[in-house]
């Protein structure tokens, strides 16, 4: 069965960077895009960007341009999201999701990133 | 494209019908309009894709409709497990946006 398993919770100081991983299984990793979505406490869903797992091509939301980098390692079917210059309002749950048929059909369990001095 | 969901909160009783609205600031391809359900502490779950197709395992009390700029998610008879937050989402021009969500709560 399809699974996306994310890395564990992180606590970072303002100005630092965080890198979250998303390991895929149960399907051909390079056949689909992986997207990253975040959710601040008590807030809605916010799209951050995607990676074409085959070509490595990426697209980011304007809000995160210059601060987010999404990569992948096809040898281990894993995507990564790195967010730099962290601020307190980057405290959120970060999700990866498999994109297919115009929607997210599978989601990771989420990774809580807390930014605090 | 901005997606505006209404109402923000819908207070209903089990067994009642729920109608949720998602309005886009410009026309959206129906192929790229989806609805999700999210419960506290969980990742969102895909309900509807392509504006009207139910995802695998989704009960037929959930239905989606609409085109252009106006889309609707309907739940014919609310079950206790349906009380949650619902989001619409669109993908166009390589960019993706979510609506702000509608919370369906028990009256």
C-alpha cells in the first residue's frame, strides 16, 4: 500500500534551517510529483511547492521563494523540504503529499516544526 | 487564484444535509478542483477530485458539483464522523491554492 513517512519533530531557533524528509513506498516514486503543504496551529492549509520526482524540476509558492528548497533522492524514494531563515511564524505542521489525478491522494503523517528562541 | 469558502462554520445535527461552497476568483478547470476532510491531529483526507468524482472508499453521501468559479460539496445525511473541517483546493498554471476551510460542527 502507498505510504509517505516523514521525519520526526524538530525544534529550531530563529534564523536556522530545517530539513524534513518524506519517504515514499508502495508506488513508483518517479511517476508522480511530491508537494509540500504546511499548517500553522489552528490555521488552514498552505501550499509551499512541488517537485517532479522524475526530473527533479521544482515550483515554489511566491511566499517561500528564496527560502525553500525541495529535492529528492530517487535511489531511496525520498523527497526533502528545506526551509531556511526560520521565523517564529514558520512554526507549523509540515506535510508531504503525493499528487495524482489533480489532487493529493496520499499524505504523510506530518512533521511538527517549532521555531523558538 | 483565490478560493473563498463559505460559510466559515456550519452548525448542523446528525442526519441533516450539509452544503459547502467554494468560490474561485477566476475560472478553475474542473479537472483540478478537489475537496478534503481534516479532523484534529490528522492529515487531510481526499474526498472529491475532478470536482465530482469520489475518491476510493468515500461514502456516497459525499458529492461534489460545480464548474467555472462555483463549486459545492454536499453531504446528504451527516454522520457523527463527518464533523470536521473541509477544504477545497485548485491547481492551475503550476500553482496550487486552498480555500480557507469550512468547519462543520455539531449543533
